[in-house]
């Protein structure tokens, strides 16, 4: 399978399907997209993944959204997107890349640690503060965000 990774500037309904799978708040997604570098993964013409990178502080880039189409999960697409993001950060002289995920997101926690991220802290009740609807993941109510980072220098 040949995966093409490239930037995108026009967000289509297919991008939104993926973005909202990872972050169910359209309002939040729309707030960070204009300030971010947006990258897509395709197999042929088919969109299979996205990763959104937003500068948050001097020399710091945050992965604010990453999503892979369900039927392509477990194929290494997430890792390819993260490796692309880390290389993009290095090329842009970033010192740190950060990412946050739900405390119930076992697969994401595993992937991010395999890619070199380390846990830095827990943002307690992040999801109950920022989302009106309860989020249930792995049969557990999602409340806390695990913050992680990777130093590039």
C-alpha cells in the first residue's frame, strides 16, 4: 500500500468526518484549523488520515487532532502521520512537540509512547469542562486528558 502524505488547505466533508471522529466538537475543530498546518494521508484518491499541527508557544508545536479511517487502523498510518509531524517540527526549528489524549484512549496512549512521547501531566476533567455531551470510550466515561510531549533537541 502506497501512502501519500501532503498538506491541505481546503477542508472537505471527508476531512471533517475524520476530524470529528477524533474531536466531536465542530466548534473546537473550526477554532484551531485556521491556525494550524493540516496534513492528510491518502491511498490513491482515498483520504485515510489527517493530522493537525498548531504552534502553541515559541518553539512548541501541538498535535491537536489525529485521525485514521477505521478500516485503515492498525496499518501504521498513525505512526506515519506522527513521524511526518515530528520531521515537520524539526524542519521548522521546533524544540518540543506536544499531544493530548483521553485517559481511556488506550490505543492512542500506546501509539504515542511507541513514537517517543512521554507523559507530562493529567488535565483533570478536561473533557467534562469542554464538551457538553458525555463521551464514552471503552465503556468508561472520558473525563481526563493525558498530556504528553517529546523534546526534539
